């Protein structure tokens, strides 16, 4: 089993709370450094790694096998270009890219690249994917996805990257919806999904409320309603109407179970599927499994398809949703 050195670019919350603590416990990984435009010495000292303050000359960053890009999507391009010159593998936080042109360019630049769509490792998601592919419940007639709550005070200053469309790439659709759309694309792996119409509500240059009608074609042929908001209490729920039953789950929570109801053949009451033990039932497990998949791919254990791992369909869907809204979306 090969050992990998990892350089972390970005010392914010997802790196300090999730990635660095997790990777520090993985035997085949050695975290070499954390780099940021801000001082990362306290974080680096905690994990006994090197700290670097990023300047304009990115060539000064140390060599590593894998670069974790835990920085806003709007400032990633120079780093991807630098690591491309070094033939360094890249693991990126979501969203992967803001548009198809950038997405395709990043794939051309870096041979081994993936994105942290960790919800694809949830137990409920993989059980649903198995139900879809096995055809045990018949074909899908409709999918409904709702995600949102009223966003009050966050305690973050106005200078947070999420307040800038240039840095964040967009609002709620990019920041949260990219994970959910990647999960949908993963479940409907053998389908093409397209946005047919959408409405996007903007505030201060950022989308805060999105409603879209999508259409899946291919292995499944069905309508998909997708709503995401930070100004409406939509809850977090996905409903999948099959020919023989309805499946409901909270796509946002790793611990969520699939609830199956309306089995027409048996008249059985609603029930929940118990996790099978192979996939994540908490967020830490999901991040670990996503990292394990990428490390196994780099080690040659399983093949790496970067177009699928970066969910290029997600980028296309977000671009289409913005374009079809005609509401001045980013």
C-alpha cells in the first residue's frame, strides 16, 4: 500500500475541523503542510506540520503527492495551474467549478483530480442507488428534492468569502446545491439530467432561493423538482416515486434511513431500511470514505474517472439553472 504526502491549501473551517484531523489519523497519509493567505501557525503546530503563508509566487509551496484545495472556488485556478506543472494530484472541496469551461480546463490540466462530494458515501444514498439499479421497485416516475431553512445570523463577518459571488462562485446553489446535485447525479449514474426551467431569487449579487424543474433521461425517464433556499423553511427531504413504492429520506444527514411506503404488491406498512454497514452513517465516516476512494484510485486499486469523480454533470446543471432563470444570476 503506497503512502501519500498531502499539502493542504486553505486553513479555514473545513480544513481545520475535518480534513487535517482526519488525514492525521490515516496511516498511509502524511500531512506535510498547511498554507493560507493568513497565518496558519497555530493550526500547523497542533498537528506538527509545516505552515506557509501564501504569496504571489506559488512555486515556493513544497512538493507533495496530493494537494487538497480547501479554498474558495473563485481563487483556485492559479493553484490548479501550479500543481498541473508539477503533475501533482488534486483533491478539491466543492463546488468543483463555476462553469463548464472551467471544469473542462481543470480536467485537462490535472490528470488525477477529484472533488469532495462526500454525501455520495452516505449509506442511505448508496442503498437508494442500489434500489434504482436493481429495478426491484420498478422505474421512477418523479423525484422531489427540497433543501432549506431560514438563515439567521451566522456570526461570520461581511468579509467572509460566502458574501462574495466572485470568491464563492454563487450563492446557495453553488455552496449547498452542488453537493445535493452531485448526489442526485451519482444515484442516477446512467442518466442524463437537464434543467428545463428555473427561477432564481437574487440578493446582493448572490442567489438565495432557487426552484428548478429538471428532467432525467436514459436508464430512468422522470421529472425532478429541485428547490433550495436560505430564506424559506423547506426542510431537507428527497422523495422518489417508483412504480411500486415511494422512498423518502433526508439527503442532508448521513445518519438518515430510507423510509419505504406504499408497496402495492404486498400491502405492507411503511418501514425503514437499516444501514448495511458498508457506507457512512455519520459525516466523519463520509469524509473518510471519500478520501479512501481517492487514495485507492491513486494506488491503482480502483480506476479513476475524473469526469465522474468531479461530477461534471453537476457543473452543467448549475450552469443551466442559472442560465434558464434569466434573473441576473452569477
